[in-house]
């Protein structure tokens, strides 16, 4: 069995695991949000005005704009308008420019040397325009985007939200910052997390959240050990619909690679008394319905639900730190409660849809070592999208086993509960429907994305 020293570098001290109690209090309610999306400030194909309005009009309660290594606050940032919006660096396609100029009266354009340019609105301006206390919350964010310098073949992406600044070294970088002296993905994660912590301290520690993005992108770039090595990483994206989905190769083609990574991390953390890893889900949208694009649109396909007292960063993030949230790619829950021993999950009825609630746990005596490695062959090594061979660790099936399953019929409400056993390290629930996940319903296809609509509760322990 691998020891604590094998898993945790640097002698990290054990921390108390926060407990999530019953919701209580009549003020608490569920808020729907997305914490990862892109605009013309980096590689998104929409104006930030279009992005924000899209989430507001779709009934979201909060969203964060998180462009790559950028925070949209340059008052003199213009993009060229061209017939088509393909290519890098990004330009604005004529079709979306015409849509934008028609739909947004404050849009600004100019002619420079015979070419049309359009100004990209700052987030400060748009927050003032769209935020409505208690109704719709917009937050600034950044996707720290780093890669090893070898043709950008391995990436580490991490989002932070509600820190209204950007570290100088990130701001000075390109949309992808190369890190030539990093020895491993674990080091990239550690350096980014420490950078965010230092930034928060310099800003007098406002309420904020930081999470690890899409570990499967572009080709299993982050594995469980990279997260185990960084116990201060508290959140990760269990579902991200805006990412590429690499070929599975010899791994199971069931869309649950991130679930396996999650349980491997939490099995180790629970054994040594570290805070458990929690999940978020985001659509990581780059293309939006309002732009009339012909590209695949993942808008709204994955989101995070948070039960909080009020719609403020402080209230939302405090609830998430306690585990009072769940991740979803198309399934909404009526209730989630954990009273210190029993996890209760209620799924509302939906016409023509059946649900199964699976309670997932790892026993205290489970083998937490890597029992096998799978070699994934190289894929498309020509150009920016090259994906070299990877070695993916496989853990014992004792980790993340389904301890109980409760199913309902089509159109039925499902109420299920699980009592923690004394030898359970934690329990979490995954709710699976029998309808296709939104990504697939829109015609998407790819390994590592759930095939059906799902929801994931957080893991809880005694």
C-alpha cells in the first residue's frame, strides 16, 4: 500500500474536514451558475455582452467570465472585423459583428486604414450594466492557462473567480503561458494554486473560489496523483462540456474518467484526514446561440447548483466550501441533505424520464495504490493539437464502488438515502437519467463525456 509520504509531497499537515449539516433556515435556496466561459477577450467567439446576456436570459443566477490569462479591463481593446471569424489570433466575423451592432446600442466600431474594428466592452462596464443585486450576479475571473513548452502538448488550466486582479506574470503572458522549468503537472498545479493564494492575500482575501479545470483535456493532462500531490486544491471540474474529449484507447468508454480520478483522490485524502475534493460543472462555452454560429454550441450543458442564503460571492462560496452544492449536466435535484450520518437525495419527477441514484463510497481498507497503468498511443502530432502518448494510472475497483442503487420508473420522483457505515471513508451520490446528456442531444460525440444526463452530489463523511 502506498503511504501518506508517497502521496503527499512537502509534509502537508492534516486539516479538519468541514462538515455539511442539513440546510435549515427558510432563506436558503438553490442558485444556478456557470463559472467557466470565454469571450473575445481570449478565444471565445462572442462579445462579453452576448455572453452575459445569454446566461441571464437562460435563467442563470450567476456567471463568471474567465478568459485565458486575461481579465477584460482594457478600455481601448479593439478587434478587427473580417468576413469569417476563424483563425488565430482571433478576429470578429462579419456575421456576428452585424448581430452585435444591431442588438447592443452601446456597441462601438471604427474604421482604421480601411478596416473595421469593434471595441470589446470591459467587464466593469458590463457588471454595472447587467448585475442586479439579489437577481443576477456577474463575477470576474481568469483561467490560468499554462503548458509545457514542447509544442503545448501538456496543459494545466485552473480558474479563479472574484479576485478583481491578475498576477503580473500571467497578464504578461500569451493566452497560453509556457513554463519551461516545471518538472511535472503537479508542479504546475502547485505553482498556480500558490499564485492565486498570494493574489487573494494581496487583495485582503475577498471571498473567491479556485478550481482545477477539465483534467482529461487535451489528452489526460492531469491524473489523480497530480491532485493528490496538492491537497489545497479543493474543487475540480467533474464535467466540462467545452473541452475536447480525447480518444479513450484502452480505458472504459463510459464517460466516467473524472469520477474515477475524483474517488482516487478522495480515498487518499480521507485516509489521512485532509479536506475532501469537491466538484463543479461548467459549460466552458466558446460558441453561443445568439451568435448564430454553425459551430457546436455547448452553452448551458453543464452547470453548478449552490444552496445559499443570498446571491453574493461570500454566501455562494461559503456554501460551496461546506459542500452545499452539486454539479450537473442536465439533471436538477429537489433536495440534498447530509445530517452527519445519512445522505438523502430527492430527484423530482420529469415526464418520460427515469432516474437512478447511485451511492458511491470507498471502504477504509481499500487498496489506494495504482494497480495498473494503461498506455494511450499518440494522436495527431501535427500542429497545435498534437497529443503525445500518455500513461494513465488505473486504481483498484474497490475505490469508488457503488454501495447502493435506487431506481424509479419513468415520470416518477425518486427519494433515496444511504447510511454511512463505520468503514466508509465517505459517500457521494451520482444521479443518472435515461435521457441523453445535453452534449449528445445536440449531436456531440466523444469519449470521457457522460452519455446520459447526470448530477453529482459532493462527497460527505462522518
